[in-house]
């Protein structure tokens, strides 16, 4: 396939009917990042996505793109809401994996002397790891309510402040969730896991604000230099994984019924308004609501850990919560016509600009907060959505740095204790449930997050607000 440069931050793969493509592929990247991106099959996956029935606009690849299941991670695709398809591979197994950023009333100078004690307290209070049983004990009937009400249920039942749900994307709960479409196995896996961090690339990171690039946006979010903040990255745990597994098993045979043929079976999809499509979307929304409830639980227990170390006067306030594995019904202007579409964001973050009605009032003058984690030991970024995202990328940007090395490859020849020591020499304390949790997430396993941010900033998809430096990291 031929990749042509449009400008310094955009590349195109032109539609090729011989490959079954219905549209172009647009890649947001710098020349240096393109060299990394070419190393795996992610561009081929973006081409495959361009085969989807009913796709609207181009198949999009963000600068953190890397190989995933069916869709590339860092991929965005919109399908016509009336005549297009829904694909679980365009959401992923960790439905509504996302991040929330929390500001504190503490400065780095307050926290640094007690950082080790704080890390140990948070590690005790916020369970992590592949299994992970949390402190939120609920019964099946309560789980039903969680699947409908999301973060709002947690707040109403004492696991948070009133404003918390208001400062989450979609108010912390998607409408039209259907718990009846969530299998008993998925419910069983999710029931004990509210308020747990998970494993893999999930983390809780205590950070300090290192740089400010947009003072007005930073003020709107309550951010200032030297302030301590906390970034939480988790999703729908075993419940969301099981939902994806369940519906992939149904969709592969259903494709034959609807006469859909695609170059990769991992792109399994069905018409949005088919019985299978509506069932998946009902279950996916329920899993997304579980994820918002899960991150709300983590915040609740995080607050308790901070109070145990710093006293009852310390305050932790949610800045915002955004998801990056989701399919959502939205409306955009495409070639001069307003079209209702289903936007698949797979490892991609919503980035609505200033004045958008879905942004909390506090941020409407500056744009929706967007959080881009780096890798363990490197910076994370706060951005705000820009108008370019609405014109070009269905209101979307990247979601992280993007992997360069597989977890298997990165484990070879590395010792967790040595990695931990190297990070401690940089002033970063790490606490992990497993040694693999440390080794698999070393900085060299990922692209340079600063370079990724430069691409979306200069492409006009989002604007830089603040750079955050890690102090302490908790992993599964």
C-alpha cells in the first residue's frame, strides 16, 4: 500500500477498490512516528476498517496507532447510523477503558516526604491485578442498577461527591443500556470488581504539574505548577471483556446471514439495527456504565487513602473522566451534510471543542479536557479539544503514547527490580501486584508521548494545556 504525505502531520492511503476499500485512510503522524508505525500490521488494519459497510468519512489512524484486534488501537471509524454496521473490534475487549484526572489541594513539597507511605496506603485501599476483588460489595439486583446508572449509582450510594458524575463524559452513564443483554457469565465476572484497578497497562499515577502551556484552560481545570494530581486508568474489567467475547461469538456467523464479507474475521460486524447489533449496543452501554462506576469507586477509596496520610482537610476533586474504547451515536457535518453516525473509538479519546453543549459548563469556554497518559516513568498530558477534531476526526484524538514492543518482547532480558531501581533514581516510586506489571510497561516499550502530542496539537485536533510528571505509580 502507498502512504502519501499530505503535510507534516497527515498521511493518506488512497481508496483502492481492489482491496475492497470504500474510503481513504488518513493517518495523523510525523515522519519519525511513521517509521515506528510501519513496523506492525496497524496500517493494514486501518485499510481493512475502510472496508466496513456504511463507513462515513475516512478510516482514521491516530499517532499512537498500533496493532489490535481487528481495528488498530488508535483507530477511529464512523458508520452511518441508519445503514451502517457496528463492530465489537472497533470498541475492544476493555469496553470504556478510560482515564480520569483528579486535582488535589497538595503541592509536590507536601507529598514528596510521605510519598512512600501514600503509595503503600493507596495500594492497600485500591485492589489491583488480573482477578481483583474490590471493597464495593453488591448483589445481583444492585449490579443491574449499576449497569444502567453507572457513576451516578456510586455517588447516590455514598461512593463519591455529588459533582463527580457531572464531570464524567456522558454524565457517567450512557442511555439505552440493557442489562438483560449482559450474560450471566459477564455479570459473575464483574460482580466483585467494582473499585478495582485491573492489570496490564492499567494504573494509578500520582503526578505533579510540571509545565503549563495554556494558562486559561489550566485555570478552568484548577491546575497550577507544582500541584499534585492523580491519573486513574481502568475500565470495565472482566465484565466488559466477557461482553465482547460473547458478542464476537454471535457476530461471526451472523455476518453470513447479512451477506457481509470482510478481509479479517476479527472485524466481525452486523447492521446497527439488526437484533444482534441492538443487543450488542445495549450490552456495550451497560459495560461502559460499569466502567464509569468502577473508576468512581477507585476515586472514592483514593480519597480515603489521602485522608489517612494527610488528614481530613485534604481535598481531591475530579477534573474530568473520558473513555477511549467506545461506540457512540453522534452527529457531524460530512461533506456539507449533517449525518448521524456511530463513532467507533478504539484507543481514541473524545475531544470536543469549546462551546460544545456536552461539555460541563466550567469548560465550555476552553474545550473538553483530554488526558493522554504516557508510559510508566514518562510524562502525561492534559489537552483540550479543538475545532479541527470536529471537522476531521469525528471529535477524536489519540489516547496514549502507543506501544512499540509487545509485552512478550519487552519481558526478555529485563529484571523488574532493576527497572524499579532505575525509576526510583528518577524520583518515581513504583508498586505493582506482579513483576510483569512493571517490566511490561517500561518506557522503552512505548512511543515518545511528547512527539505524539505534538502531532495532534499541530494538526489542530487538540491544544496542549499541561505536562504532568510522575511521582508514584501503582500497577496490577
